[in-house]
C-alpha cells in the first residue's frame, strides 16, 4: 500500500492546499494530511480547529485521512508506514525553503522521499497568511477558502 504524508501548518487550510490534496490523492492509496504542531509559531487557529477544518474540507476525497503530530517529521512518517512526503510548490520563495528541507530530510533519513506538486495557476498566489490578512481588512476570501473556513475566520476576527 502506497501511503503519503502531506504535512503543514494549515492555519487555515486554503483552496490551494485542497487542490494539492485532490491531485495527490489520486497518486497514492492513502494520503495523510498531517497538521504539524510547531512550537515556534503562534497560530491563529488551535490544533483542534485546524484538524476540524481539514476534515470538513477533505470529506469529498475518499482516500484521505487527517491527523496531527509534533516532533520529528521523519519519525511521524515512519510511524504511519509511509515513505513519501508530499509538498506543494508555489513561487521561487517556496522553492528555496522546500529545497533545504527536502535535502535535510534526505540526510536524516535517506529512505524517505519528498515529492513536490506544482500549484495550479489559479492558486499560485493563495497562502494562509495572505488569506488572514485579506479577511482582517474585510476583503472577500470566498473564492480562496472553503465556506466552513471562511465562516470561522470571520467569526475569529469578530471575536478579537
Ligand atoms: P508550512 O507547512 O510551511 O507552514 P502551509 O501549511 O501553508 O505551510 O502549507 C503546506 C504545504 O502546502 C506546503 O508545501 C506549501 O508550500 C503548500 N502550499 C500552500 N499553499 C499552496 C498553494 N496555494 N498551492 C500549492 N501549494 C501550496
């Protein structure tokens, strides 16, 4: 069975991420979307909220599972009996960061392969941080995130 892990902060999940999940899920028997607990980052949404939003947004993709983890990614990937990490790539800025991470991962654990999927043109400019910024100032994010995510972001800002 081919199992792949797609790790990320997903704070929150966007249509750009979902596009990658949909395309990657067709290439593997199981795609595990894993929310990473990064102690260095102050997320807008709690781990539970991010997992919940992902579950709702991936319900239509049958061979996808949502999970969360902390600690080393390579340990997590092996615990899932997977050997493949899927990451999405947007512009050059993503490349530099992803290139370093993939090489580091290869050094730590040569058995694990990182594969990259190029963004679809309509999502090349979509990022979680951009969405939050846009929503904060009243911009329309309805075409960039699922409805359930849009609702939660608007609620979060109204509570702040
Ligand atoms: P990070 O894991 O660096 O905190 P994210 O959680 O935002 O970043 O994203 C997880 C993965 O999805 C990363 O590989 C990122 O490059 C990719 N990604 C984010 N937005 C898009 C997009 N619009 N199109 C394609 N890939 C994307």
